[in-house]
C-alpha cells in the first residue's frame, strides 16, 4: 500500500522519497562516519533497502549520477524491473559535458532530474544564464521534468525568475554553501525558516531535503514541521541509514503515514 501521493510534474510521487546520501557515504558529519556508511551500503544492501521502501509504501528514490557503486546498482535495479521511480541528481565531474551526463541518466531510466546544488550555486554566482538555460532545455527535450537544487536561496529565486524549470529541490539547511562564505559543515537553525519561506513562495513544486539536518534533528519533529509547512504538492526526500537502525525505512514510512493522516493507497507500478 502506497503512502499518500501527489501529482508532481506529471509523476505520481509519494510525499516521502528515499534519498541516497548514506549509500554514498555523504554523512555531513565526520570522515569516519562517511566510511562506515560506504562500507555498510553494499549493492546488495542498497537493493534490499529499495525493496523494503517499496513494501513500506514509498514509490520513488533519489540518487546522484556519479557515485559509482550507487549508479551501477540503480542501473541493475531499473533494468531488472524494479518498481520504484528514480529521480536523478545530475552533475558532470565524470562526464565530458552536462549533456552527456543527462543522456546517461535518461538511458538508465530516470523519470525526472535536477542539477546538483553546488553547480547551480556557481552558475548563480557568475550569473551564467546561458549555461542553466542550455542544461534545462536539453533535459526537457528528453521529455522528463527538469529541476534545480541550490543551497543559496537567492539562486532559487534567480532560476525561478527565468521561468525555465519544472521544479526545485530545496535544502532545509544551507550547509557549506556560498551563503555561509567559505564552506564547511555549517547547520544553522535560521536556515530552516528561510528555506520554508522560499518553498512556500516558489510557484513550482519542490522537493524538500535535509529536513533532519543530516541526523541532527529528531525525526518526529523534523517530519512534522516539514509536512505541515511545505506546499500541498511538495514532497520530502530523506536519506535512511539502516546502519543506525535496521527498521529505519519502515519506521519513517509509518511516521509519514501517521502525520499525513491518510490511509495508504494500493501499490502499483508507476
């Protein structure tokens, strides 16, 4: 049975998505924590996590396109008929161009994509309208929804003013971005309220992420605040580290269902 869903740019998404930072070892905490996450999340455990998420009522997962073992597992899952939808966070550090990176994500089977927040922050800092327009238009020619992430709220406002994207991915915490002048793992509570104001002001649907501050916020508090304050058509994306709690996927899905106050719908292939 699926969690409550919304029409998100033509896709039927559950309001809770499964993120992938734990799979790639991006803890936003310590180097030792990063390594423990990478060691634990073998391809077999990633596949098991996706299956358990599907059984718990989540129908979509998000991963980046460049962490090798994660993207290879994504390709294996989708080519094998895995029922969950994939939204790709796209960068091009390991590709010759953004266009090549988009082509590969589409070939693997992404149902939507958005550009990495650090890249969009850089384009905003340079006011490089030509590049963001080129990337978005190329992605949209693949007949999928295309969005942007960005850490800097002003970057989202800049992209919104261009009226080119289908959706935004907005972090609750503006950690290590240009907004904090110099990088680093900076989690400041005032960021949450700025992010929420941004999400509510953006006319296009949003994926809210880092809603728990990379494990710094109590899940009940974080889920409750996010789901009560984002727009009705928005969704939350949460990484779930089974290294800490093997039942985390099921518990987070049950928490979202309870807070949304709705019965799950029958789970069918999207």
